[in-house]
């Protein structure tokens, strides 16, 4: 299939089309919460280092925010042991989130502290529930819990009451008991991603992989974007330029006689539901036009993908580029 895509791309360029093979980045979740453990045990130093577990957690959480693509997430920051709201849920402002992370404790009293992690989950649950679905809750903790409700049972109760929420673990555990609690939380749902915080601290690739596993997916590599087959705001009409490009694309598609999925996209303005319908209409419009040019309808599948964040939605040019249809070769 790579050979075919290359031949189609070459043919497209020969015919004067501006085309490029690209991968789209699509968010897996609409919202997320960073939940930082601020208990006394987190103020202990990581073995062999001068850094406390809490300080390491702050650094890792800040790096997670740095690595996040701008895909229109909503985000918040909470603490457990004690429970509290540091950054309330809202459209993600990376600078504000980094400020909130910086305000977390990095050191403090180690002994004489109770660690009610489960109580923290229970206290924060109403905020988790209010977030747009699907939701990721990223817990940075050593798993210590010596007071209050069972944290594993509390997460299980949240799952029972609220679908489309998933807890992920960044573990700073240094005891078998603490790691067992975190493993049991991660084991409640197969969506959970569980990693060692020290691994993320030491390896940028591991951190990037964690962010990708939790927050987004990359679209198919075998995608052809015909630049110019774009749409006006809130429209699925094909202008003269788009029709001309599709005329030439139809010649190649008829010659190669392959099956293609047409993925429609929108910019980020408007509701998810409205843009899902609009993106479907755009894909349908391209399919209908190609069929008119003689491409077999059975070879074309139109799919509305909704909002795109491949290009910068903060600019008019970026929003225009996001309003497109991509060709995916089956």
C-alpha cells in the first residue's frame, strides 16, 4: 500500500496538485485531571537522590503539560492527602496549569502524617464527575494509604457511577504495599496506563509515550491531503478550486481502482456534536463529487471525524487548513 500511496502522490504532483502525506493527531480524551499526592510519605527522598518524591512528581507533571499537543483539552489539578483544588476545571491554559503545579509542596514533614488517599479521591469525585467525557485522571503518588476509605474501592465506586472516566498511574512507590495499591487501581480497567515516575523523569521518550498513550492517537500514516480541498467556515460546499483538484484526483483514483476512506474534518469552533455532523457533510460532498466524475461509489467511504487540531485553530489560516477532507487508502 505504501507503494500505491507513493505512486498516487507522485501522480498528483505531476498533475499540479499540492498534496502531502500526513498523520492527524486526534485526542483520546476531552478532559483530564492531574491528581498529586501531597502526603508526608511523598516528602521522603527518592533512594539514592536528593530529590523528594513530591519534587519529582512536580517535575514530571510539568513535563506532561509541556508535552501535551494543543488539542482543545479541558484540564484541572487536584491534590490528595490532603484533598484540594489547585486549578479548577476549564479550557486548558498551560501557563496557569504550570503555575498550579509549581505551587505544590515539594518538601515538608515526613512523620506524624496520616495519608487518606481514598478520602481524597472521594472528596474530588464530584469535580471528576463534572468534567467532559471521556476523562483521564492522572494520579502521581507513592500509593501510601493509612487512614480513611480504601482508595481502590473508592476508584471502583467512581467507575461504577461514571462511565468514560479512566485513572492512570505515575508511581513513586518505594514499598511493596504502596505499589500494590497503585497496581490494583490500574487493574480495575484495561484503559489504565501505569508507569514509574522515575522512568518519566529520566527518559523524555518514555514521557512522550505516556502522554501519547493517555491523551491522543495519531491517524493513519497513509493519508493524502489535497491542499485546496478546504471549506469556508460552517460550509460543506466545494468551491471551484476544490472541484478542479478533485477532477484531477478522480483521474488517478479511477485508474488505480482502489478503495479510499474520505475523512472530513472541521476547525475547533462550535460544539463537538455540530462539528461531527458538519465534518460528515464535508466528506459526503467530496464523495458525491468524485462519484459524479466516475469514481465508483463502492470504492469510497465517507466518514466525519469532527474537530481537527492538526493546524493552529488560533489563526484564520490554521482554521481554514483544518476544514478539509483527507484520503485514507484502505
